[in-house]
C-alpha cells in the first residue's frame, strides 16, 4: 500500500486498540471519533448490525471531511443470538463473562471505508469464533477489578491478561481485538489502486 499523507485518512473511532492496529501496518491517519452510538434494540442480524454502525460512524465523519478517506468500525460479541456490546457496569461485566465461561461465542466487526468526494463506499464484516475456558467467580472478579474492561465488547480484551482464559479461536485474531487487519488491508489497497 502506498503511503498517504496522514491528513488524507481518518479513523472515525476513539478505540486505542484500533489506533494501535492501524499504526502496526504503517498507516498514517488522523483520529476523529464519531459520536454515533449503537442502539442494541435495532432488529438486525449481527452481520447487518456491525455493518450498519460502521457505515453510520464513517458517514458521520465524512460529512465534514468529504475529501478524506474515512474508516469506521463497530465490534460486538454474540452468544446464543444475544448481542453483547460494552458492559454498563461491574455487574453487567460479570454477567457477560459468566455467560461466556466454558462456551464458544462469535466476535463480529464491521468496517466501512468512505470517500465522499470520489463517491467510494465499501462496507464489510469479519467474524471469529472464540472459546473460553471455564472461569470461576474469583477469576472473573480479579479480571474485572484489575483490568476494568468496561470499554470492550463482551467485557474482555484478548490482548491483555484475559488471554490466559481463552482456550482457542477460529478466525482472525485481530478481529477479536476490534479490527480485521488482513481483510481491511486487502479491501483498502484495492480501493486506493482503483481510485488513485
């Protein structure tokens, strides 16, 4: 991917993990977090849900920056058809981790790339299956009290201490962190090539 001026690309997310992952692939960009918030009562499938909000977040920033490439993203955890976003509080965090203990769930991330001036709009998603070990209440409480995972979908971060609780994953590891790097790189590279 050719290197672009940092002012030409905007990440419409305040997630420190997404920022870290895009820096990991030598992308230069600005961070302008979108103010769009998810409505979990929206009657959409997980795939459509993350794509919808990734696109809404990107379009929210694109309105003021029509000449820039805007990257929006949205991540959810799904178990037994229930969409889990970020926990509301400690009790909600404990409920989520207790529910996921010893089970396999899915992590969905939607990504949307918008460039209004060129009329480019590409929205897609990735999902990964994640299986947890069986967790006792002390482990869950230790994790919540020590790492305070209240800004993470499903109330855990696979990249922090909680990695010891993950039995295995099937799919993209970085997708579980909140951004499917490989799929994004392929799609974004193709868009830059065709719109260069």
